[in-house]
C-alpha cells in the first residue's frame, strides 16, 4: 500500500479538480486496461488517486508529468517503493513526447486534464504522431462531445476534424461533478483517442488541411463560398463535388481532405 500524500489545496490557476470516487477510478483503469511492460504516461497525477491503481495494473512502471511543484514531494513519498515510478516536473503543453518515447514502444497516455488546457494539449499530443499508441483522458463533457461529434451537428467543428483526421475517437462514459474535490460546475467524460497508423483519408499537406479547416470554421453560419473566399473558389468546389452553398459543419473529414489536396496540387503546379 502506498503512503498517503499530505493534504493539498486545489489551485484554480492549474485548473485542479482531484478525482476521489473509487468506483469511477476503477472504471477508468478497466477502460485503459494497462499491462506490464507498456510505456504508460500519466499527465497531471495530482494526489495520485489514479496513479496508484495504474501502477498496480502496469506492474509498477509508470511515468508522470506534473506542473505543480508542491505536489511532487507528496508523490515521491507516496510511491517511494516503486523504483520504476518516474516524475517529470514540467508543463505537458511543452513536453517532448517524441523524445520520451525514444526508440522504445509507443506511449500510452492518460490523465485527468485541466479544463483550461485540454484543447491545446490534445492538439500538442496529436502532433506527436506515432510516438503515442493511445490516449485516455478525463475532459469536460462538452469537449468530449466535440471530439466525438459527427458532421452536421452543432458540436462538429475544427477540433472534431483535427482529432478524427488523426485518431479514432471513442466517448466512453460520463463522470458527474460529485466524483471530484472540489466539485467542478460541469459534467466530465472519459474519451479514448487511438491514432491511425495511416489516416483513412491522407492529406498531401497537413498544414494546408488544418489552415483550410480553421478558415472554414471562422464563421460557422456562413457558406463555404464566403468562408473560403480567397482560398478556393465556388467553381472549384463544384468541380470537387462539393456544393459551395453548404456550411462548414456539414463537411466530412474526407471532403475537407479532398479540398486540401486540390489546393496542394494547385500550389505544386508551375
């Protein structure tokens, strides 16, 4: 049994809400299903509520990334008897996950992510490419709804396209506010992101694809003809089989890639 950490007051500036419900913790660990020998990385272990069962399931091997310096001594005390427990002190938004993987197996990344950094952190992790095998995150439910959305709905947007271009997204289950201390004001949810070995619809220029998506969703209520003015004309969209009077939230990932590849081909033409 690990030693108990000292009491720590949650810090608003770090977006801290500590998970306390043992039933929810067990359900998360079952969803992750860690196995001994895997490269498991936890972002924001906090007071170790999820860390302890993850260590047990992973055979005592776990690496964590923690920004709050005041939590680190408690984690060292709590898990002092696990020689393969490694703490990286720093900001996950700036952390080099490719370097952490090195020549080893791809990382399995988990975490109860602070609401205030969840979207940019997921974008940062998606950039790590084949360094990551899968990700299991606790996020604000509305963020999970956006990640797992289908085209045509109000939740489908730039984050949906970016995530689903690179990953299979599975919304797993909802976590109520009373599972945390202090209680957040909104529901949370668990999501699984599994990077594609090869995108189902590969873009010739990913940077161009994401620039296109950002511009398309700049004003959601406007048509593609208006939102993409200066980037691609309505006649070109029609040639690609896409009605320029459609709104961006109706396009699939494949359709965005089709437009982006057309633009890439045009740029490559002398």
